[in-house]
């Protein structure tokens, strides 16, 4: 969603309003973080993070079809909410994976992966956008998100060893 304001302008949304989309997304992210804490406590953080991140990936894939101001608002609200849920719950499974004496190692490994994604993701998406266009970029970004969800599903199954359960 790095390109939400510029994409809105390219689709005829007034420039002044297009930058408000970032603020709307951040506001809905805050609500998503609060809701994730409440829902995560009831059903388990991974059980909430998985469907939330699936919705986030689907919103990214649907982004090229967005043309109107109201559709942009809907996309940034849903994406902000789901991205906020992911951000709020990201660390809880890391804490639950094992003993407290290994926590710093697990957090360090997680930070390495997050740093690589943060440093490489936006420039790669930009190059895909420049070379192949917006639709290819959203397929790349949405695909990466959904592959990440698949890996979280595998980790959930390895931890829980059954289909249903709070985790």
C-alpha cells in the first residue's frame, strides 16, 4: 500500500484527498490493533492473524480494480484494519513457541526476516511496477502475503498438531 496516494491520483482522485487515504488507513490500523487484541485473546492470536492476513492479501490483489474515491476508502479501511491486526499479533506466536531462555534468539531471527522484507519488499515492488505495471506489482505483493499466510498455517499445524484449537 506504499503507492496508495499516487495510485489514487492516477485514477482521478483529487491530490488533496489522496493523501488523506494514508491517514484513513493509519486510523483503521489503530482500530485493527485494538480489535486484534480483544479477538486474539478469545480465539488465539494465530487464529485471528491467519484470516486477517488472508483478507489483507486479497485486498492487495483487488487493488488494481479500484477506481472511485469510495472504493479507495473501502480498500484502505479494510487493509488498514487487517494490517493493524497483523502488527498487533505478530509477536505473540514468537513468545509462545518455546522456553523463555530462547526468546531473544527467536525475536532476533524474526527481526532479521522482518528487516529483509522491509528493505527488499518496497524496492522490489517498485521495480516490478516500473517493469511490468501495477497489476504485476499487486500480484507480487498479494502473492507474497498469501505465501506468508501459508507458512503461518504450516507453523500453526506444527505447533497445534490438530485442526482446531486456540493458538
